């Protein structure tokens, strides 16, 4: 059930910056509402042309402060070779049992192999975390709501389950992405859009689809239950801001 009460959310990201690109404004909105938001990077994102483990960690720390994250951790799974293995599933399930979130977010599977593996891991770890009579530490925990955010890697998307109005928090999203200077240093090929320009266009497009200035789309793993039909109107959030 989705309603404006204080909750805890666990956001799973294949690499540092993926969550900011896909749902950075939603994270800022959740922390603004007083939610506890924990971000889990499965890999450190390295190697990249202008990055290093130390530089990416510093960039992720800056982005975390901008978005108001409660906590952020990296599971140090292998970048470029991430697999939806039983070992990785159990490691992520342990995190779920430790934090016991009300809601979990992961990326949609797209053409990036690490994103496909992450999407599979989120589904599997969510199931694994609820099991009794296992060797996993902690008590069983079932995450009631599972949502997927969109990736900037893909050029074609399925229709979202819903679009979140993130107009008020768009500048925080952009600022968090700008923290990743090492990744923005990769200049766009000739006659193509820069990463920040693509983010801007996508935000405005999904905002237009939802009748607002900026929007972030999500896919729900199961039907979303609302506290009130008024939650379906953009005016509902603005009237309470």
C-alpha cells in the first residue's frame, strides 16, 4: 500500500550513478518526506576511462549527501561480470533482512548485462529474504512493494505502471548526477546527446505524459494499492507540499 507515511526504502543499483539517473528525484522526494532510504550499489562501477575506485566512492558520497540518503553501501560484486548467482542472491537477501525495508527498488532489465543481472537478483533476493530455516543471518522479511526504475541505457521502454511527479526535486537529481564528474567526462559521440541532456529530455517527456513538468516512471511487480483515490491526482501532492 502506497501512502504518505514514514517508511523505509531499499534502492538497488548495478553501479554508482544508476539509481541517481533512474530515480534520483524520487529518492530526494522520499527523504524529504522523512523516509529512511538506503542505497545499495552492487558493484563499484570500475574500471571506467576516467574513474578509479577512490574517485567513484567520493562521487557517490557527494551524491548521497545531496539526496539525503540514510545509508549507502557497496557489495563489491564484479563490475562487467555481475551474475545472478546463488551467492550474490544470498548476499543481497542478507541486506534485505538487515534493513527490513517496506519497499524495494531495482532497475528494469535492459541491454546492459549488469542491469539484467541486477534485476534478476532483486527478484530472487526478495524471495530468499522471506524464507525460514535457512543459513541466512537475521529474521525472515518479506518486502511488500517492489518497483523498477528506468535506465538511461535503453531507447525504448514499456509503458510505466505510474509516473511520479518529481518537479520539486528535479534540481537535486541533476546535482546528484553532476557529482559523478568522472562519468560525465566521457564526451558524447558526434551528433549524439550528452547524458545530462538525455536525462532532461526523459524527465520532461515522462512529465508531459503525467501532466506535470518533470516525471520519473516506474514499473510495479504487482498491483499498487493506494490509500486514497486523491493520490491519483497531481494536485494531491502539491496541496500538501
